C-alpha cells in the first residue's frame, strides 16, 4: 500500500460502532474498587504492624526476666556467653560436619564478653554510675563473680514471681546493685542507644541487643504468641522491614523435617543444602534430563495457551 493510500484511509470517517467512554469515571471507579479491596484484605489477612521490640519495652513489661537475664550475662551462663565462635571461645563449635568446622573457620569475628559489653560498660556511661559496685566487681576474682551470680540466680528463682525486690538476704556481692541499675537504665530507654553505639557513633549493628533479648524469655514469648516459632511455621512481614521474610520459607522448611529437625548442626546442614539447590537451579540449562522437564510437563503451555494457539493457527 502506497503512502497516499494510507493517508486516504486515515482521513476517512470511522463507520464502525461508537459508544460513549468516560475515562475519568473509569479511573475513579477503579481506584475506589481497588482501594476497598486493599483495605478489606488488609483487615482480614494483613500483617500486623507490631511495634519494635526494644530493651526498654522488655524492661518495662517483664523486669524480673530482664534482671534474671542480666545476671546470667554477668555470670557468663547465658546462651550467648557459651555459644562459641564467632562471639567467643567459651564453647566448642557445634556447626560442624566431621572435621569440617565452618563455625570456627573465620574465628571470633564479633567478640562479645557478656558481662563487660552488656552490663559493666553500659553502666559506666551513666551520669551517676554505681561506682562502688563497679569497683567491687572489677576487683573480684572470677570465682567470686561466679559464686555471686550463681547465688543471686538461685535467689531470683526462689523469689515470688522472680521479683528482685523479694529476694531473700544473701551474699550476692554487687550483683543486685548492678542489675538494678541496668534495669533502671533500660526502663528509661538509655540502654538501647548505649549498647548499640559501642562500636561507633553511627552504627547499624544491633548484634548485642538482639543477643541480649534472645537470652531472655520475653523475646521468645512474643514469638510464640505471634506464631513465629519454628515449629509453628510462622513468618511475619512487618511494615517497614523490606524485603521482609517471605523468601525465608524454604530455609525454615528444612528445620521441620528429619534429619535437620534434631541435628545439632542443623544450621550448617541447611545452609549447605540451600547452596547445593541454588547451584542446581543455576545449572538447570546445562543438566541433561533436568533441563527437559518443561517438555515432559508443559505447564508453561497452559499458562501461555493463547500464544501457542495463535502460533499454531499461523502455521496452519
């Protein structure tokens, strides 16, 4: 068709069906409908916008658990204190396969002395630190510190509701003063900032705060209440935490089945398995048999059926 013929066709009046079309009305209706659907689905199946868990909220909600955990940090009996690499050398690595010790491979890269880093050093930053208690603690031997914290831990266990104010009289050294000062510091919101700012002025490393929270019962109780523990298959994509945790489902899946569920080195096994699966996915185009699965199970033809129908018609 020549250019003059095309121009002639373009100038001819439209003789097909004509109907009124209100673009503004369609846009308005679409926005209203989509908005109602979004609001409705958010109310029914939306993720809760829970406030962040902080040391302040912990200290205010469960002061007894906070004091008990702080005592364990002082005595070196918390889970963090006995974790081993990459935090310390107080325990043998469990994430191993035979002689392959991946947990200890890079050594102690995030050294954490729970008594010093979580309790003692933050208390020294106060305008009015418990100087006498700090001096007594720093001058004591390791045996004395262990005896004090062990005795205070037992006393807290036997106190009504674990209340530090109802602990029986005993030889606890400066431990009650130190833990009470730390509780007050956390309740006022000062401990969060001090604990996270030990590395530098601008800091995005919340390792110490998270480990401290994890050593107590409060954080785990919140997870259980929100159905976020591993055995409950829980996962929350909280507002603001981009990209969220939805991509972690395949990791968490393996922890629910044997042999991973009961393996002491489950973390290492799952990571290695995911690494193998990722490599296999990358090499799919090069693995005979695996790359032929789309031809054997042509699900893509069902999804793109319109395309294949038109292509077949074109060939005919």
